């Protein structure tokens, strides 16, 4: 009888061991499946995130440049009659800040955009007529005098500089006696600086 009791005890222990083994095996399988499932979900999320990042990058690259408040604005006017181009440097008007090239072209159709970057904008415009920035330098009473020349070629006093011709070369003095034609205020200022 003791033998039978030991055999039954072994059978019961064996059955319990099988159930415990199955339970442990099922638990570890479920855990692995959960981890695999999470990894799969993460890889799908990563793929979605990557594609979203890709879209954002594409949109950013395609955006038009906008004007910075620190930009330099140059307005160029080309006068047909005298074939001169006058440049004016201007502060960026508040209404220009953050505009794109196409917005500038729509707002100011009479101007052509020659250059457009966030920090440099050059606008050019064709004008009929004469530029009104024609000058002639002459020597009078020992100093350089500046006359403005109008469309008809008439000279009118523009400025008496106070720059003495006493120390200039003979060639410079001769040129000043004959008159040195200068176009544009930039060139005028440059010429006068050379004589100082």
C-alpha cells in the first residue's frame, strides 16, 4: 500500500509539474509576444515619424525667403533720355519686413526686382526723361565750384566747395578750367574727396 501511495504522489507531482511548466512557458511566450508587438509598434511609429519629418523638411525648403528688418534697400532709376542710372540707398520701410519676392512684385509692379535676399534688395525702375544729376566742376577764384546742368545744358550754381586749387597738379588745374563733367552725387562726392 505504501508503494501505491508513493506512485500516486509521483503522478500528482508529475501532473502538477506539467501544469506549472505549461504556465511558465505560456507566460514567457506572452511576454515575448508583447515585446515583439511593442517593437513592431515602435518601428511603425518611427517610420511614421520619419515620414512626417521628411514632409516638414520639404515644406521648409520650399518656403520663399523673406525680407529682414536689417536688410539694405537700393532703389535704382534708369533715365532713358540721358541713359544714366541713379542709385539711392534707403531704410527698409516697415511694410517691407517679412515680405517675399513675389509679394514685393505684386505690391510694386512699376519696379523690377533686380536682386532679392533677406539682407539685400535692389529694385530698378525705368524713367522717361533726364536724371537731373549732371554736374560740372570748375575752378573759380582759386577754389573748386560745382554747377548743376539741366536738361537744356544750362548751368546753375550748386556749391562753392572751398577746396583750393593751389596745390593741385597742372593737369588737374587745366581740366578744372575746361570743366569736368560728373554724373551722379556719388561720383561728385568721390571727385571732390580726391581734390581735398
